[in-house]
C-alpha cells in the first residue's frame, strides 16, 4: 500500500512538472532495473560518498554523517535516494535545507528549495542516527547491516546498502568512497580499498579507509569484529591484506595462502587486477555464503572447515569477481550470470591450474552430467525425479527476481563459457575474456556487449549459440565433447 501511494505521486507530479520543459524535472524513483524497479534512482550520477560513522555496538545504534557528491543529469526539482529507517537529524543540498523530504520504505524523496540545472555538480549532506534495518535473524547476503551483540556483518547483494547509508543503490551508478569509522577498541572495522589511518582515543578506534576506484554500492564492506591483520602466506603480493579472527589467524593464513598465486594467474587470463588491494575478511560467525565485496571478500568461519579443494575453488571464485562483477558490473540484475557464470568458470580454471592442466575437462563433465540429469539416469533414479532436478537449474538468463542466485546461473553459466571456448577455440576465447575485462573496466556491461566482443574476436555469428545456452529449457550439447542432455529430442 505504501508503494501504491508512491506510484500516485509519480504519476501526478511527473507529467505536470515534465510539461514545463526545459524547467526542472523530477528524478525517477528507480534507475530502470527490470527486476527491482525501486533500486537506484534517476536524474543524477553520484561521484563520491564520504561516510563517517560511529557505533558502540552496545546499543546496536549508529551515528552517521554522509556527504554525497553528485552531478545532475537533467534539470531537477526533486530526486530520490535509497535509504531505510533512521531518524534524519539534518539534510542539506548545497548547504541549503530542501523544501521538504519524504520517507517511504526504501525511498527518500528530496524536494529542493533551489532546483538544479542539468550538468550541475551538487553536494548532499545527511546526518542520521538509530538502529539499522535487518539487525535480527540469520545473517543473509542481502540484509545489509547485520548486527550481532559484539560484531557487525554487512552483506548487501543486491539491494542492502540502503539499510545503513543513503545511496543510489544500483550498480549502474558507481562511485568512489571514503569511510571514517569509529568503534570500541580493540575491534577492527574493515571497509574497502586502502586503510589510510587509524587513531585511538577514549577507548575507541577510528579507521579511515579509501576506495579510489569506482564501486557498485552492493559491494560496500563494513565488518566490525575482533580481527587481526594478516599478510602471512601472501608475501609474494604486497597488494594482499587479510583480516582473520584473532584466535584462528594461523589456520586462516594457511587456508588463504594461495591468493597471491591465484591473483597472478588471473592477471595472465583476465588482464591487470583492477584495484590497488585485495584480501579476505573472515568474521567470527558461520555464514552460508561468501560475498566478493570490492577488494575485501567476506567469509564466515565455515570456510575454514570445508574440504580443501572446495575451499580453494570458492576463494578463486570470489577473487575472480573482482574482474567480473566488481570492475565490469552488470547493468540489469537479470543478467547476474555475467557475475556468477564468469566467476564459476574462473574457479574451474584455477582448479585446472591446481591439477596441472588436467582439471577442466573433469569439472566440465562432472558439472554437465550432474545438472543435465545424465548422472541421475546412470544411478537409476526415476525419470520424473531427474526431470524435476534438472529443471531446478534454470537457463542462466531465466533466473527469476526471487531466485536470483539459482544454481543454473552458476553451473550452466560456467558451462556456457566452456561451450563458447569449444565453439570459437582457445585463442579467440581468451582474447574475448581479456577484451571484455578491459573494454568495460570500472563500468557496466550487458550480455549483448559480451556477445559482441566474442563475435569480434571469433569472426563468428554467435546469437543462436548464446540464445540456446542462456535461454533454452534443455541444456545444449557442448561442442567437441560427447556431452548432451538425455532429454533433448
Ligand atoms: Zn559469486
């Protein structure tokens, strides 16, 4: 019902103000995502977020001041930010109080006292305090701010960042970030990029972090926990810094010791690492996921307990996201396979490295047999059961909004890339990966963009190939491998 009221606002206001062109117009309440229409906002482009935040943890409350530097993309009389909960104690645009602001679920609408011109740079300052949304229940990858009695775990894919700071919350509007975070000593606050300074005062520690390359908002890290900085095991690459639980740091350093080798290998396949730093933070909680926050992947302690090969494949997957997902970001959440299919295939490439170049066919065959139902048939399961199982892996572009991270996006997404490799050959395939990573570095891409790069490098027409792999209900055969669906006619 609250959303319906908001829709009326847009319909009533937008035409009235829009007709008065070229005067000020209303920035839309969404950036145009097909799956999540209220994610992000239209009419402006954020350049930089400066987030200053403190918490004592005891009350689970935060106090924060955020400055947003943005550019108006059209004349603006009002615009939105994504921002939930909290009491806003002050809000100015270019130092001036707006005529009014309206809160409605994740939408904060700011009606300006002085309209902005197209191309005008402007600054928003917002001070707020309170208890972040999503502070109870199990830690989810989409909650945003997860508060526990003695720690904070932030995981925001796809739309959780608005749970703790005002933001244009969609990968289409990337920005640089500064974080100044004050927490009780001796806790560590781990954000993204470079740790610029730490200072201690009155039992509190302030950490300043700077993320200097553009970042999608869902990749913001803010882990507050009893951690220790560790560079052990990654001495070969000074860019790597990890934060591990104080009492499991040695064990973690052992498990994470190959990140420098992975990074060096991926640079040979995907091109230069896009950021200044990389590392992993393991929080003192069991998480059912890992999340590739920019330059600082988030893990729970569960990563230390899984079988070695699986662990290394997961660590490689998250690292590969820094190229695919973080540097080259999707444009629509529907195309999540551009993140997950690519990171999955990259993790298989790393597995191949671990196995001395003999691993890729093994993984591809095992994955194909598993999700196509070949394995189930071999093991004598009833056909109905196998069909249901295989249908649970949807084609990569068919995952619905409420099942964004469907297994098909990962496994069939990875297989799509291997099928492409067999279709166009190793030379054109690896050139395609390099070109795609460099052409769309720090920006956004679509499936169409990727297909165009693959067609350019191979000289082949690939629309039908991708249509089958990304949308056909029945998984296609892989060229030059004796693999096809038992359910194809
Ligand atoms: Zn992933």
